[in-house]
C-alpha cells in the first residue's frame, strides 16, 4: 500500500522536468530528481526498502518515455499530428457556458506542428523553442483576422540531458543571412545547399563532406548539424573580440543593522563555503567581496597574507578602488583566505548600529572592480537604499494596496540603476539581485540593475531567519542552486526567421544591441525570453517557416561556444488551420508579457482591459469567420477552449490583480517573474495543477513491464472539487500545497504524512526536503489560525468568486455580453 501511494504521488506530478545539477546520484535516480526532488525524498524516506524506491523511480521513468510515444497518452487538444480527425477535433466548437468539464485529464503539451514525420523527428523541442501559433498564417491580414498574437517563447540555455557538441574548423553558415546550417535546409546535390530562411544557394565546404559520426565521406546530409535541431559548436577565434574571460564572481553584501537582524549573512557564508569547489569555472576562476552600510568595505585577499584585510572607503560620493590587484583574486590560490573571510564575516558586523544603506555607491565600486574582465556581480540587499547615488524614498501607500482604480509607482523612480546596468552590460558584467526585505524596498527601481544587465532577481518578502523559516529554507535552496548552476559569460543571442517575417519586441532581461541581437552579459539555464513578431511580406511561396536562435557565449571553462536552436512550422492560408494549431499556453504567456509592459507604460487598468478584450476579440472572430453557428452562447474552438480560464487566472495573479491587498514589491516581483520564467513554470503559477490523491485506482492506469501506474486526473480549480474526506495536491510551480480534509482516511495520512490521524497533523507543516524549485507545504481545515496560508491556497482556486474578482462563469457571461 505504501509503495503504491508513493508511485501514485510520483505519477501525479510527472508532467514536466525541473532540471537539477545532481552529480552524486545514479542516473536513474537523477532522472527522478528532475521531476520533483522534494517529493522523491519524502517518499523514499517512508518506503520500507531500497528495492521499492527503485521500483517507484523506474515506473516513473517508463511512464515519461512511454507517454511521448504512445498514441493513447496524447493529450486532448494537444496539437495536430497531420491527421484530419485531430484537426477536426481541435476545431470543434464548444459552448463554454454549457460545457463545464473542459480540463484534459493530464497537463497540456505543446501542439504538434502539422509536418511530415521526417521533419517532426528533427524539430526543436517545445521545451526549448515554441511559437504561439504552430501553423503560421500566410500573411498579416490572415493573422489580424485570427485576433491572436504571433510570437516565440525561448528557453535557450536550459539544462539538457543530451546536446550534440560539434568541433569543426568550418562552421557552415549561409553567406547571405548567416543562418547556421540545420535540419531544414535543402541539399540540391552533394555540393550545394539552399538556406531555409533566405533561400540563397550556398556551396558545401569540403570539410563538411566528412561525417565524424559515421566516419564516412560524401554524405553531408547525415552530419550531426543536419540531424539535430539543437546543437552546440565549439567556436573559433573568428567569434572572439578578445580572449575568453575567466569565470569571475563578485559578492556585494548589505551589512547594515537591518541586514544583520534578518540573519541572512550567516547562511550566505555557510552556503558559499559549502559550494566553493562547485562554483563553475577552472583554474582561472576569480572571486571578490564587497560589504556596505553607510560606507563601502573592500577585502584584500591576495595570496601570502596571513588573514584578509578590510579596506574602508567612506567617501561614497566619489567612490574609488583602493587596490586594483588584490581585491579580485584567483580562487584556487587564495581559497584559504576566502574561507577565513566567510568564517569571520557574520561576526564582524554583529554589533553594528548603522541603519543606512549605500547600495548605489557599492554598485559603482563593483562596476569599477569588474570592468577589466567582466563577470557576475551578486548583490544582497535588505532595505531601501538611503545614501549616495541611487538613494530612494518610499513610494508605497499601504492604504492603496487594495485599490481597484489602478496601481501607482510600477515604473522606476530613477534612471540611475538602468544607466549603471547598461554600463555593466557594455563591460560584460551581469548583476543578480537577492532582495531579502521585511519592508518596502522599491523593487521597481532596484530591478533595473538586473533587467538591463541580463541578471536574475530573487525576492524573499518578510525574510527573517527565526520568524520565517520557510523563507529561510527557500533562500538556502535557491542559493545552492544559484551558486552551482551552469553559467555563460559575455554572451549575445540573435534570432533569425524566414524571409517575410520580422521581430519587433523582446521580453526578458537583456540589452537590445540591434534589431535582432540581444546582449547578455551573463546567461543562465533558468531564464527564458519571448519575442513578438509580424508578417511583413506574404509567405505564399513558402510551405514552411523557420526560426533560429543562436547563443554565442563563453563557458565557465573559458571556451567560446555557439548553441543553435532551429524551429520549423507549416505555413497555412486558412483561418481554421491557424486556430487548429494555436498554442493556448504560449499565447497566454506572451499576452502576460505584453500586459506587464502595458501596465508600466500605460496603466494596470489598461493592461487588464487588453487581456479581457483579447478573449472578446477571439470569441467574435471565431464565431463570425469559422464556426458558422447561429446558436447563442460563447463558442470557442476546442484548441482554445481553455483561453478564457487562463486569462481569468492571469487577472487574479499578484502581478495584475486589483481589489486584493498586494504589496507593491510583491506585485513588481511577480511581474519580473512573468518576463523571465520558462513557460512550464509560468503556467503552473497562473493555473496550478490540482489532483486528488487519496482515491487513486487502477482504472485507466498504464501497465508497463508488469507495473501498474495509476493516472490521476486534473481537477478544476474550484472549492467544489475539494471534499472533507479527500486529500488534494496543488502544484503551483514554486510551491506544493497538500490539502487534507477533516475526514480523510487515517491510513492515507499515516502512509503519506507519517502522522497517526488527522488531528495529529500540524496546522502548518513544512518539509525539510524542500528543493531548489519546490517548497512543500501542508494545509488542513484547522488552518483558520493561519489565515494567510489558508487564503494563499484558496486564491489559486481561480474559478471561484472572490471579494474583488468574478467567478469563471461570471467572467464568461461578461465576455459574451461584450462580444455581441
């Protein structure tokens, strides 16, 4: 029974992978960890022996590989396969006011483009590269008629299990548009190939005639570059403006009284100490440290010293570097001094009474210190900057947190942080921000330092090492992942597309160097990007449209590399085909990015209205142009039937909601997440997956290798689906919630939670096995004493009415009224 419950819990969550850098576990266990590591630990700790644990892992692995190939496991409305029946199903009209059960049994996958089997086999993974429309309209008029956005969502540096790495003296590219050769080019003969983006005919170099995989000559079409949509080239000196930089890491630490009180410094030092040997790099890796309060403190860590030396610069209005040779040091040579500093730092400021924060001058110092090489600056800040350049004043009015008339101060209060970020980007310096604040810190202004230098932002509201253990645990796990994850330096990314298509807007953290070129001082595997596109010229002469993203970067080992992703999609001339291939999740994520921009440049009210109008426009366009139905109601094609609920869920998110008390910094951070998180993560934040776990049966289960794997179904996000005798698991992307009903069976509670019965479950139970991405929380009906957690869980039930937002049914009625 126990093992079966463990398998059921695993299967319930086996939809997407969350990559981890796990080096010390066998590969089969590593695959399990990439699904949901914290749950794996929770289960295996309670399984009676290792053989059952291995069986559980093996079952899950088989399930994941099976679901990719088995026709019976294909998700409803998950895309086209070139089969007319599936096209008809994707287009079948659904009256949303009458049909209540719209959720598929399993999480949606990306639509499969209507391509030939050979092209499907080599197309880019949708986890890396996907388009809002898997069938590209032939012209802009058809796109306008569809009332859907055209754009790309890209996760270019994500962790990959398999990545073909190509070492060649000649990297074959189109002589006209510079597209890298890929699976979708056409070989006219053994000596000529036609570019799939600009259609120029190019010569095949002699070296390309040799296939290093098969060790044969005369088969250029079998080279790995032409057999894989994602490849990585080892770049030559032609792709270098300077010798590859070493991995360089500078840590900038707030040591004011507020920071010391929060307790973060001790845990930062412990984490960095534990991970010093895991920092990505080689024998050239360099590190440095700055601390600041009302002054800026540098640390001499030069090899040969008996202990670290602190150098204090008190003139914050004219910051300077006291020494240029000993502040950024070789980690291998000065490791013992670095360890001494990390050991002593928490105690050095434990008695400080200094309350001011000179963040701006500290960042200026970091820029000067890192400019010769470039690298990564990691900033830890706990309050509003109050001294020197970049000082800020509180702009939040707590009385306006629940306003329904719009939200003020979403834009930065000063351009200091943006200008400094652009200077950093020019010197290949990326700035990552960890904000651990119990009070308003004006994240709208501070975030610019990371946004325009291609950095990352981490936020821990109400952080305190004693009073908020859940945030502390999240901080520790995030930091462990952050310090050890893969990193690319001095990167640029260019996105190319078929002639006739053009890119006009980018979303994410970067600096736009030219029309299609993004400057990324640092690139990491957890960040994603999006672009909006338009159709400038008719694609009538093309049956396929292709998109290629090329990321040029320096690895932490000092190697210049080019990672190339190529996506191929069909071109269609019928509106019905456009709708049938629409990717409802990609559309939702792109519209979210557009709404975030609009809320900052115009107003939150305008952004919310634009989202609502997107649903209205689609309903009107489909009814008047495709469905040919005279019936009353709100009719959508099956492929887009979840669009209204996704938009309603967006409107109830922290980033875009009104009428619900939302701290300004928390709202701004939610906006930052929308702009930088991968699609799979975003969709769980917007519309979590909800399962019932206590009544899983063998009905509909998969039978693989004599193993029965139950298949829990997704449930609607409504309190109506909860029951007093059940146990329900909600996956919100960053957090799990397990809701236990008061009458839930004691056997389930004992097997899964390790508690004898319902009454013995703590009202707020946080697992010690929280991972980098997942915080496992438990809630039960006694939670009324923990009102905040209780409301947090129920705010994700987006189909229900709340104090300030309509229910799903009311939203549909509103859409119907507007579309008449």
